[in-house]
C-alpha cells in the first residue's frame, strides 16, 4: 500500500511539473517582443546606411579607441568593485570588526550617491579627477555596493556547519574562505559583477562630466550634436557585441550548478574570526572608503549649498521635481518587478534554451545607453502608437526595460535558494501553480523582491538620458535638473537637486540595509 502511494505521489508530481503554463509564458513572450524593439530599431537604422558604409563606420580608428576605453573601464571597475564588495562583506559578516553595524550602513551608502552627482562634486574639487584613473575611482565607489549587498545576503544565508567543518579539518581562515566560502558566493558575485560591467557599458552622465570618452558618450555626440543616427547605430551594434561577450562569459563561469537546499542549518551564533594584528589596517581601509566614497562628495555638495554665489532655492520648481521623481521611482520599480517575476520563475524553474535566452535578453538591453532606448520608443510610438508618445506609461516601460536586470539579479538569487521540493509538495496537495507561488514561493523570495524594488527605485531616480527624451512635456526630475545646471557649470544651482537625490535615494538604501542586518542577527 505504501509502495503504491509513493508511486502515485511521484506520478502526480511529474504530471504537475511537465512545463511552464500559458499564464507564465505569455508575459515572458510579450516582454521578449518589447525587449527586441531597440535591436530592431538599430537594425533598421543600420540598414539605411548600406553594407559597405556600415563596415567603414565600424572599422574606423576612432571605434578601436572607443573599444579600448570602454573595455578598460568596464574591466577595471568590475575587478575593483568585486575586490571591495567581497572583502568588506566578509569583514562585516565573518570577522570581529568593531562597530560592524555602523560600517554596514556606511559601506552601503555610496549606492545612494548617483555617479553623476559624485563625478561633478569631485570635478568641482579638482579638475585633475577628469582622467581615466578618476573615472575608475568614482565609478567603483558608485558600483561596489552592487557586489556588497548580494554578497552579504549570501553570507548570511550560509549554513555555519560548512565553515566549521572546514575549520575542524585544519583549514585556516584564508583557506576556508577560498575553498568553502567563496565557491558558495559565486551566484551573488557573478550576478553583481555582470550588473557592474554592463552598467559601465551604458554609463553616460558621470563619464560626460569626467570627459572620458566611451561608446556611450560617442553615441550621445552622434545623435545630439552631429545628428548622425546611422553612425550612432553602428557604435551601438559594437556595444551589443561587447554585451553578448560579457553575458557569454558569465554563463560559462556560472555553469549549471544549483545552490538550493532545504533548511538553513541549526540556528546558532557564528564564530567570528579575530582580525588580530590586521585590525588597525582593516579599520583604516574602512575609514578611507567611507571618506572617499561618502564624505568627500557630500562635503563638496554641502560647500556648494552654503557658499555658492549662484545658488538659489526655487521652492516650486524643486517640489515639482521631487514629486515627479518619487512618482516615477515608485511606478518604475513596481512595473519592473512585475516584468521580472515571470521571467525569473521561467529561467530558474524551467531551464531550457528559450528560458535562458529570455533571461539574458534584458541584460543586452541594459547595456544600451538610455538614449538608445529613448529614441527607440520615440521612433515606434510616433509611427505606430501615437497616443503613447510623451506619456508617463511609455517612460515607465522604458525604465522597466533599462533596469530589469537589477530586479532579476535579486529575485534570481532568492529563488535559487528556495527549495523546489516545497513547491512540488504544494502541488501534490492539489494547489494550483498560482496558489503555490503566492502561498509558498513568494514568502520565500520576498526579501529578494524588496531588495530588487529598492535597487530599481534608486536607479530610476538617477536615470537621465531616457528621461530627457521620453518625459511628458513640463515634467522635470531631480536628475534632469542636475544635468541642466552642471552642463552650464552651475554647480551651486544644481546642489539642492543633487542633495535631494541623495536624501531620497539614501532612505530606501538605509532601510534595506538595517532590515537585512536586523534579520541576519535574528537568524543567528
């Protein structure tokens, strides 16, 4: 009887897990169609040039120079961000670092300082920062939290028994880290590194301030100054090739390993590693990081707020920009999460060629400058969907496409650690897939969902180029006002808008950091 029941149970589980439902596939297919519009736009514009002219535009010496600049920047910032993000996360979570709860907040705060604001404050302090080294330094400070946050989450989710077993076998702290801890951090590390590298391909505002030429700044010049859409499309096509290479490398190193398991181990206090003689140097490193990444740009901003002779505080304009920014931030983050959920569920629970392709298309779009996404939507909305032109809905869809990988990364890390067996048990009890997702899966991935929304909200507040093209008439955001004033070297006039950007972006970052930190303490 028990054998019969067990066989029947396995049969019912297999029957209920044959493949994705239409309700899951339809939004994914719709999203894939929308995501291909920028690629279609680039192909249409490139087709107008002709094959010979396209080859000439791609294989110019200037393109090779831009390629070298872009690759150098992406590699340097990604490596530096990984080094800072992983080392600080380990010190906060695994070592006897004094005041680690305070350092946890300080290390995360640079995420709230937009690269555009950080770059202009540094340039205002010294024009010598407008170099390759300055660009790497400033963009690393803005990017390493994308490595730190998922690494901290992964460290808190590990079973203490894994590292304790390694210690009992005679492994020291360093050997335990490289042989046990680091391999388990690979999903978080790879996802964060992918986001950082792709973000470097699409970064514009900070690089324009720092006078460092990449494909993105060159594309902007072609569109806005030379009005050469074909040449810009050719530059964008090279950028897409770079993106595909990065995504391919990430897929290759990630492999098909699974990291989910049932249970989180026995709830107990971690045995933290003593820093010993390295403690003063570690504290000095954390202090320098906080000074350069947070105190220096904020100090420069406060200086322009207080002493700038051209500073003004037009209350009406500032409040309108605040309302517009917060509305677009909340709307964009909610829509992005709704887009990302079916995509991540399909990629993690129903692995295959289609799910992998659908999961990676948004990363290609993320590597494109916001200017290209904006021009794509302008092109198609004017010709085919005129009522959507210059509407908030169209701008929110553009935000969702641009920042979908941020939500995917957070949701994927959470879903991969949510045991699929719990969902299978729910289905054998007669629950439909939607009810299983709402009652079992969603509570398990809720921390990742909240983290994704917070990250998207912060990035929407910083977004510039797509906003300039797609915003409804008369709508100004904090980022657009900062860009308008800094383009005219009006640093003091831009200071109020920049300060408010940091304030509103810092609030969700702070709350997310404190919540995750408190949760981590309770779990132990």
